[in-house]
C-alpha cells in the first residue's frame, strides 16, 4: 500500500522524485526502483514482473537441487556397489564379523562419500 502511494504521487508529476522521496522520508533510489517496477507490472515498459521474477528464482533453486541430486547419483554410480550400500541400511554397517548389536551405522559424511 505504501509503495503504491509513493508511485501514485511520483507518477502525478507535480513533484520531482527527489521531492517525493523527501516527503515520504525514503531514498530517491527507492522511488526510482518502485516506479520502474510499477511500470513493468502495469505493462508500460518491458521487463520481468514480480511474479515472473519469483517463478524464475523458484525454478533456479529447483534446478540447483536437481543438479546436486544428479551429481550425487553420478558419483555413486561411478563406485561399484555404492548405490546398493547407500540405499540399503543393512549394508551401510561395517562388514567386519561383529555381532549386529555392536555394529555402528555409517556417519552422514561416509554415506555421501560413496
């Protein structure tokens, strides 16, 4: 609501952006940025809307997450038997002939070192 008021006053043209900033006690750069983004949102100028920018950020994060998963699987596939050990909790324990009650599960770091 506040940003819309600032943009409305700035668009009226009665005051310069510097005067609008002073009246609302904000920086001139904030006024410029808000007016520029409002122009994009309203279709006055070309550019990414806030919704488009948010979707782009979300897709980039998802891509990064998938790439990390692919990297893990690629490394695991390069080590024979690793996927089986990582996926099977029974095989995660050391292979030494000790009673199962004394076996210690692999740590997080060793599970990812496959």
